[in-house]
């Protein structure tokens, strides 16, 4: 199995520095790797993006570990690599299933805050949509990302019935996302989570969250989501989440879970495992060793 990393913007024969330590761990675990140009890929130049990917003698399976891609960009990457006899672990459909929140909502609905969404950015449409939340606090995000580091200005809405506040927060969110807005808007009921600390730069409240990587429905590794704050003895109760994972339409994905203030556990969101980041304090050697143990035997 081969890991596909992005090259450096400044030297296309060198890996993007943020993934250098991952590459070292992947090689130690027995993976091969290839470099692609993220810039050429996102510009639609797939041949140029893959020009340094050597075609294997026999078909190989691969895992992309790089920056987020839109579903159409991922499809170009998947199809381009397939022409070189390398098949990424997730199909384009599987990638979008976990990348776009609405696509997998029905799979996690029992364990995640009430949510709805729209691709219509008209103010009247938005106000009608959020009537279902009454006066509850909510947050806004797009199909992939929030502006959580602009918590007060572009993420958190204290009262869903306050139309002026809703418009102010949504307008700021759309402004900040700009051309990076993914498809539409998602509104989610706000849940009080167990406090961890305040972010050292944005002062955003950090809560006790964990990122769980799954491959072939098995857990690869559970990470503390935040690098800041002391988690103490807090560990997630995973049985319900492992059961839900069996029904997720993806071979490699993440499940971000959090502890509620009242002690229960919820799913924050899913993500495609190929574009999900590792915390700075992650044991990358263990991560790649576990990937090998739980993936290679199914693809060799």
C-alpha cells in the first residue's frame, strides 16, 4: 500500500513540511509513498499533479494524506491515480459521505445534535429553517467547516429566534469563508460540553473532544482533539460509537466525539480519514503501525 502526500510549494521533489514526520513514520511501518502537487490538482491539471507518481508493476492500493479536497477534486485525484494502477482506499462517493456533513447525518443522527441545512443563502429561507430550533442556542457552519476560532462573531448564535443576531453571525460567517464556502449552511443545536481550557490565541472555549480514526470499521487510534489543556483521566466510552461506525459508508474515516457537561457523549462530526489532521502531540509511529496492521492485510 502506498501513501500519497502533497509536495512542497517551493520544491516539487520534497514533501510538504507539515507531513515530513508522518512520512518518516509511514516508511518505518513499511509503506511506500509518492508525492503529488496539490496546487496543480486544485487547478485541475491532473497530469501535472501526478507527474512524479511512478506506476507500479501490479495494481496497488493507496491512502491520500494531505490537504482537504472538494469532492470533484478528490474524484480527479482518484481517477488519475487509477489510470496509474493505484486505487485510493475511499471511492469518490465514500469520500463525500464523510466529508459533507449532510451526507452522513442520518447515520449519526441518534448521537449528534439536531441539525438542518440549506444551499439557499437567502435570509428569509434561513430564518424559516431555524424556526425549528425555537429559542435554543445554535451554531452555524458550512458542509465541512465552521469559523469556530471566530466563535462570537461568526459561529455561535445565543438565541435562534433573534433574527438580527442570526443575520449578523451568518453574514460574517459567509464573508470569512468567502470562496471557500462548502456548498451551503448547516445549523446545529448548541450542546454544552465539558470545559477544557481557552484557546491560547483565539480565546475560543475548548472542550473535551477526541478524534477517533477508523479503518475497515476498526479503530486505528483515539487522539485528544486539542493539543492544549489537561484531559486528566477522561476517556471516551466507545461502544456505541463503534456500533455506529459499522454503518458508515467509508473504509477510512474519523469520528470526532465530545463529552457533554452532563456526562453523556455525542458525535460532533465525521470526516474522511485521508484529510483529517493528527494533533501535534500524536504518536505518528503508532498511528502508521496500526494502519498497517488493520489495513494492509485486507489489500495485499
